[in-house]
C-alpha cells in the first residue's frame, strides 16, 4: 500500500514533464521511504536504477554497467550487442555516464543513483565526474538524474552544500520526512483515532516501522509482539541504525539514554554519560544530523543558555524510555509483564506526541478558514512567569497575522 507523498510526487512529476535536463536530490533518514517514493514515481517510465553498495569502485562500476545493459536490452536498443547476463563493463564512471547521456539525447530517461553516499565513499572523484558530465550535456540532454541518500549530513553538506562539485547543478531537492498523524491513520485504517495516535507515537511516523504494526491487533499486543519481543524487527532497530550510521555506537547510545532518562542540557547529558562537554557536543550534533535529536529554545528566544536537547524520533524515545529499564523482564521471558508496565504509563509518554499532533493540525488548517488568524510560526515556551515568578510551560505558542476583511495586520 502506498500512502501520502502527494507533494513529493508532484515535484518529481513537474521535473519529468519539463522534458529538459533535471537533477533532483532526494534525501532523508533511513527507513523513511525514499526508495519506495522513487519507485512509485518511476512506475511505467524508462529508467536506469543503480543502487550503490558499500564496496569498492570496481564493484559499483560493474553494477552501474549492468543497470545500463538491463535498460538497453529491455528497450530494444539496436546498438546494444551484449546480454543482460554478460553486460560489458565500462572503462570508468565517466564513460558510463557518457553512455547514459547519449541515450537521453533521443528520449526522456531517468537515472537513479540510490544511496549515493556509498558511491561517493567508494570513488571520491564521482561528484566531480558527474559535475563535468552535467556541464557538458545539460543543454542537449533529456536526462533526469535522481540522487538519493540516507546520510543526512553527507547529502546536506557534500551534495547540496556550497563546497560540493554538484552545487548549482541540482534543479530540485526533496527532503522526505516521516509521516504525520493523518497519513498514519491512512496507513492503519482499522484503528480508531486514539489507537492510531498511539501507533504514530510508537513509530514516529516512519513507514518501515509502521509496517510492523498490525492494526487488527490491540496496541498492547503490538507493543508485546512487534516492539519489545527480542525476536521482532523493531527490538534491534535502534542499535542497528546507530551501527550503520556511526563509528562509536556505544557512546551515542549513552547520550540518547541520558536524554530519555531526563537529562536535557548539554552539561547534564555529558555528566550522565561521564564525558567531557566538548566530546558530548560532537555526539549531540551528529545525532541531530541523523534526525534522532533536536535542540530547542523557548519560542521567541534565542539564548544558548536556554537550549535543551530532546529526542525527535518518538520511536527512539519510546524504546530508550522503556526497553532498557524492562530488559531483565524481557530477556527472562516475561515480556508480557513489561508490556503491562509500559501501558500503565503510555498516557504520560503520549503527552509530547499529542502536542505534535495538535501542531500538525494547526498548520494543516492554517489557510482553510478554520483559524481566526494566519499562523506564521509556532513552538513551545517555558520559563518564569513575571507575574507569579513561578516556572510555567505553554505547549503550543503561535504568532501570525490577524485576518481582516481586505487586509492583514500583525498580531
């Protein structure tokens, strides 16, 4: 079942329909559904799909050559003399790209390089090679290149960044985000509003995680069998993701655990992890790049002294809040007892999730006439109330422009 992604598909459609050279960057954290989105867009369209792998340049060149051969054989290219099983391997990536651009002179064609960071790691010159190929052929080519990657920091700094050889060559970029609550309800149609909200909180709206949830079963059963059961997919997911993305997963694990346990300021997190503050700051920054954490200041304020760190991915927040403390029960075969303990405090866990859902509603209805003003920004505020001199917190604060009959005024 394909759900949502209307805006992303519309962007890809517009770029395809231009019939001129396009280079679209598609990026987002792992498991968010980037490849599924691209495959949906490519359905019925001529394309060369090249999934880069964590290997050397030679193996990746072989795979790209095979992808080109598969396309040429399937499209009935009269100049193609090889076979799908015995594809000729191009001399280098420059030659392979020349072949792709040559095909795209005659017809519209998409070239997808999935997990582009793997290819760039295998051949550090590939971005420059691709840049030169684009510069030579963009004016007489009908090629649509899609570069896809899960390494957020790499894609933002070394593909989209000013210092990248590809800077200025992209024609569009799509950051694929997790699903919101509305799409989650569509993904789990058998659930009512409350169970769908909890499922959204348990998974953070990540499509791959939502696929593990059975909406014919209760929320407690899903927690028991699809999240905390040691044999299920999601039980090992946080550790596996950290191992895939980071060099010192144990240190990052400690940082996330400290925040899940209540530490929120950099000094407190460093102390809880027995780290130097400078080292801890590096770990925090990398986890923000991965979309697991975010830093927050009270709405309307920008003082670094008031910055706190929170877990952005609610699946990670759930896992680190409940699994480590219940691990003895889970590993001793008493996961059902652990699930019961989790359900007793699920409403407390859902507090920030509900705030998130309400904020989504606010933005979704911003231009529908359901609100008395046009929202321009929103956030959360906490601090000392100057009247009572007590600490207060406001879950959602928004600024905007009041709607008037024929004009808008600041409010």
